[in-house]
């Protein structure tokens, strides 16, 4: 069976044709590994798969339709998160008008959290896949291929005679060790370029070695709610095998591990570093970490084997707000992590939330000062964005002025710029929240010592290019109304 997967676009080109000019690299975009995993599973069962990643390929609606008609799929699948819902629905509704014989499915965090509601509101979608789809989707495809009843497929909701049929959830847990590697050959891998602060060498790409989170209690995260899954990982040996393939097939120089909490698995990191050393694999890599899950000697070993950066969600410089969002870390643990990274020469990428429920402008200023104190190499200051289905979403509806889930108001190039959609009681209004976010970026990035240190660190044209991208993004943030 022919199956077409489509990701959500950032915007649409006015062109009504497809040619090479409509395809270009985008910074701040990484491969859709979820769809690549699904594709590899389906390819093993001899299905013909095409992925149209609208994050990287800038097509008009007419051009998307033309591609779909030429491929002639029996099934079209869409994967997206809440911020991209409105854009992907434009694609879905447009294609369904002309491709009525195709079976349309949707999946991803938003669909999993609001499966029934999503199907009721969007008649163009025939079925919703709930949760991880590697075991569910092949069963659904088999039913379509051989005209079997969809009622036998656990883990889906589907439309039948204008009613929503809710099948039982799937009881299968996807084991990463048994999955085929993601079908990256279906993607233009070398056209993906990470954010300016995420990479040091190109071509760079992302990997996932684990699923789930060892903590999974933060109020703002899907992982602590309906998307909570057992923590699983593929072996370090298998991960090394995947890296070798990336080097061989795509000349990859750098890996960004996009796992929620990989560094908390001390034994895994330790064995992974041993294998990198034994096999003499020369590759840069970065990883996400929790501030309370760091051990100095392990960080040192990681640094010696190619780790150049840690991305850490510090969230706030106020302990009472960290406790409120159930982050499970302390300010002193954050300071200890910062001390380790500076001593080892590992870059520290910090992310911070501003306008948390219960926050005041004074608290916000303490968060800014804390980011400066930690000496982060890069820092992102994000207005609190409560996603439907999280505990934070419910909190925001009762503890301030909730303006609604505004996600797609502002785009700068390929980048989504978060907009203010919640004002805590301690803030005077939306403008004051915007002002403190602008102040955060100004105070953090326009320090003389910060600018001097980064200018001094320039060693190549690639560094100049990355910093230029950073300046452009910084300008865009400050120009918001």
C-alpha cells in the first residue's frame, strides 16, 4: 500500500507549482523522527512510503495536492503538536476536498490528548492514533488493505457512519531495541539545520535513544499527564551502530540527542562513552539533562568523548515557583551544575519560563538575574504557554488572566515565536509580561562581557554564520508588539 505522511507547515508559498526553488534549508528545524520510525516499520512490511515534511519544503496548498495526486496514496497520515494544529488543518481540509477516496489519519501529542474531540471537530479525519504508533499503525494499514474491521485495532478512535468509535487502548509497549532505525532516507537530511545555539558542526542531526522521562511530574509537560509512558532505552551498542550509519550515509559530524532525560541514566552514558572511545568515533554530541541528575566525573567523561553542550530546563530563579510547577530541582543544584560545566568547558544552554502562575515582576527579575548568575552560554526566556491536557493548563485558568491558547500569531522565518497567552495575577497585564521577556533578552545578551567572550570564541566562518542567525532571531524577538 502507498502511504503518505505529512508534517505541519510554518507557512505556505504562493507558488502553485513544484520545483527546486521551493525547497530550501531551514534553520531551527530537525527531522521528524517519529514519522521516520513509523515509516521504517511500515517499509519492513513492504509498504511504499513518502514523507512530505512541510517544515523544510515550502509548498503552496496546490503544490501539496499535486504531490499527493502524483504519489496516489491509499492512506495519508498527519502528525503534529498543539502549536501547529491550525496550519495542519488547512492542509488536511484542502486535501480531503480533492482526495475523498484516501483514508486520513492523525496522530501526535495533541491528537492523543483530545482524540474524540479532535475527530468530532474535524470531519476530514477518518481515524486518530492514540499514543505511540509503531505497533498500532501496521494493524490499521492491514485492515484497510484487506477490508478488515477497524474495531479489531486497539489504540485508535475512528469515524463510522458519522459516529466516533472508541477502541480500547493498545496494551503494547514499544521497545526501541527491536525497532528498525528511522527511515532517514525518506528525508532531505542535509537540509535540516538546528537552531544557532544547538550545533557546532554541519551536517548535524538529531537522535532519540530513549522514550519517556525518569521524572515526569512537571505540571507543564505532556509527559506527566496522558502521554506518560514507561521509561525505555535502546542499548548504547545499538546507538553506536546508528551513529556509524549516520556518519557513513550522511557524513554527519554532530548528534543532538533530543531525549527528555538521557543524562539521568548514568550507566547508559558511561557505557556509551566507553564505546565511543573504544571504536574511535570522532563525533560531537549534545544532550538534555535535569539539574539534579548530574555527576561531575560522568560529565568529564562525556566531555572527553565529544559532548560539547548540555541543555537544561532551569525554568525559574525562584524556589517557590519551581515547587509550584513540580520541577523537582533546587536553585543550589542548578548552581552546582553550572559550576561543573564551566570547569569542564561544556556549554550550558538554559531555558527559562516567565509569567508562571504565582509569579510577580520581581520574581521575573530574579529569574533573569539567576540566568546571568549561572553563566549560561545561551538562554531562552519563554512566556508561560499552558498546553491543553497538562496540569498547568488547569492552573492558568484559575490563577490569572488566561488569554487562550495562542500559538501561531508570530512567525519569524521558519521559527515560531511564542506569544503571551497567560498573565499571572501579579502582573498588570499582557504588556508587562512582554516587557519582562524583552528585558530578559536585553539584559542577558547585551552584557559587555558576554559579547566579548563570544566574539573571542569565533574560530570559523560557521561560527560567524551561527551568530548572525542569533542576531536576526534576537531582533525579531525584540520587535514584537
